[in-house]
C-alpha cells in the first residue's frame, strides 16, 4: 500500500471512529427496551399465551438497530452494550406484564405497585415464571441485539479501519 493511500485510509478511519457515540447508543437502546417492553406487556395482556414470547426477539432486534443507526458504532463496545440491554429487556418486559395484570385484576392504581411488599412479590413472580422456551427467546433477543448493534461498513471503510488498526 502506498503512503498516500495509507494516509487516506487512516483519515477515513479516524473520521468513522469520531462519528461513534456510545452514550447516544446506550440511551437509545434503553429507551427502545422500555418501549418494547411496554408493547410486549400490552400485547401479552390483550393476546396472551406463548406467541407473545416471539416479541422478545423483536425487542432485541429493535435495540440493536436503534443503537446501530443512532450510535453509528463500529467498535465491539456497541455489541457488548446492546447484548447487556437486551439481556435485561426480557425480565423488564415480564415485570411490566405482571404489573399490568396486577393493576387490572386487583383494580388498584399503578402507584400502589411501588410499595415494598407488592414490589417484592412482583419480582418473585417474574423469576418463578421462567420456562425453557422463555430462555430460548431471551437468548434470541441477545443474539439479535448483538448482531445488529454495529454499523455495517463498506469495503473501503473496512479497509480503512484495518489499516488504522495495523499502523
């Protein structure tokens, strides 16, 4: 590789690395997780049953895509953060679902969910209701988020990053 081409690749790689924003990606991933978990809870309340569990994978994919487009990430940090956010998305979705069921069945205000005893029982209910199929969908959500979190690079961009890393 000629020195001019190498310098162009290094400049392109530095520009790509400067475009990244892990903070924006993390915030957008958490917001997506909360919105997705809310959609999951409402869908579970309306539809019910095992078919709703597929939505967990969709939540993971949405987290990854949101982080990819808003964070513009190309480093492995984005994959790790997306995986962690997706890992907590399923328990949060189940918690939201159980909270909605509790509010509906007990006919209590949402604010009553946050007293100590009721909160502990909701968390125990989330943990006790896990099944093997739920864990498979949870793993699918983590994989989807990890695969979609990093921005895809073109051939020139990939070459620029490899040149930058080897310098």
